[in-house]
């Protein structure tokens, strides 16, 4: 029995040192597993960051391409300073063309004075009316027609300017509106001036 006890004691003593080795092996395996998991997580996170960065770069590139295409497709807008000024001048000339303005009034008064000085007392009534009134009215119509024609020409030039000078520039809507107003006033004033100069309207009264 004593020998058996000693054998059992020796066997137990031999088995005890083996336990720490098993524990160390298990701990090493767990550590290796944890390290592997951490490495996989870090690699996955790095991959996600790289994918996100690449996606953002692609989106930015697409936005830049779309912006460039939009800039190329959209016509360049002109500042239109001179065109706008010309359109306003056209409309102003059209308004003056309807009446002849101050210059027409002065010219008509001068023509009336000249008619009084040159008309003889022995002249017929028709000649006196023509010299005192008819000539001055025709001068007024002539000057009004000149202003109306200038308004028509300036407005037309403003409207066709983009087609010849800068076809890639878009003309502001208000410039077109004012220019069209100048053209319309010019046409009306020119027609009225022609009608008055040729005595189609408001002709001289008959001196019968």
C-alpha cells in the first residue's frame, strides 16, 4: 500500500506541472485569436475609410464635371451697359419723334419768321398761308421724322447686336423690351411725320 501511495503521489506530482503549460497554451491561443480579430477589425475599418474616401472623390469629380458641362451649355450673360443705354436712348428718341421736341419748335418758329419777311404783301392768300404756316409745319414734321428714324435705327441695332457682335452672350430681357419700345415709337413717329409732311393729315386749309 505504501508503494502504491508513493506511485500515486509521484503521478500527481508529474501531472501538476502540466497544468500551467495547458493554461499558457490556452491563453496564447486566446491572445492569438483576439489579436487576429483586432487586425481583421482594423483592416475592415481601413477598407471602409478608403472606400468612403474613394466614393467622395468620385462624387466630387462628377459634380465638377456637371458644373463644367452646365457652364459650357449656358450662354454667357453680358453686362449690357452700352446696350441698355442705347435701348433707353432709342425709346427717348421715339418719344421726341412723336412731337418734334424743342428743336422742332424752334425750327418751326424760325421758318414762320422767314416766311413773314419773304412774303410780299401782294402775294396771294394761299402763298401767305403756305409761307407762314405750311413751311413751318413741314419743318416740324421733318425734324420729328428724323428723331423717329434715329429711334428706329438705334433700337434695331440694339436688337441685332448679339447676333453679330457677341452671339454667345445672352441679352437681358429688359434691354430687349426697351429696344422694342424704341422701335415701335420710331415707326409710329416716322409714319406720322410722313403723313404730316405730305399733308395726308392736318393739311393746310383751303384759301378759296
